[in-house]
C-alpha cells in the first residue's frame, strides 16, 4: 500500500489523482460502501448509493442539501453491483432560492413548492433562515407541487 493510500486512510490528506494508480485502485475496488453513502469518482462524478441502487448527483448544490458527513472516493463505480436509481434531487425539507428569478421554494414529498407569502415563510419557520441559492436547471429535477 502506498503512502498516498495510508495518508488518506489516516485522514492526513485526500489523494489528488491525475493518472491511474494501481495500488489505490486495488484498495478502492475492495471497499464495500454502506447504504446512504455519497461517492465521488476521481473524474469528479458524484453518486449516491442506497439499497443497491446508484443515483447520479447532478450538482454540488444538490449534494449540499443532503449535508453529507463525508464523501467516499472511488476510481469509478463500475465495480459496484448496483442498478441505476435515476437522479438524486434535493433533500425533502430543503429551502431554496432560484438564482434566475429569486423565487423561494421548499422541497416537500420530492416536489418543489413555491413559497408565495411572508406568512408561509413564518409558518414554515424559515423567515430567519438563509435559503440555498440554486440554478433553474437544478430546480427542474423536481416536479412542481402546489404553492404554499
């Protein structure tokens, strides 16, 4: 095992991989990821592994909404015995602001719900909370629910 892998395991550094490293690949290929793990491949792809399914995570903002404790490293996810789970959207309960038009949304039952009044913000307990500012394309990963 190389010092790069040992340092990474000890939390001293995250390996910056610019080319294939057989030792690191062999180690990472043997890792068994528990359910509910976020995985980032060395080429920058983000995934979420849950119950044998692998979901793509299309943006850093979606990742932030899930507030992961950490993100596992992998060369690729081809070695995982999974089925494709689709695209992971924002976590339910996420409070979002559209960068495009300034509209406020909350994600509920996997749908984006437009917050239309200060009274709604107060009732949801969000009046003093800063929303996560996201792109219009990120919001499009969710169907539109009823306005609040």
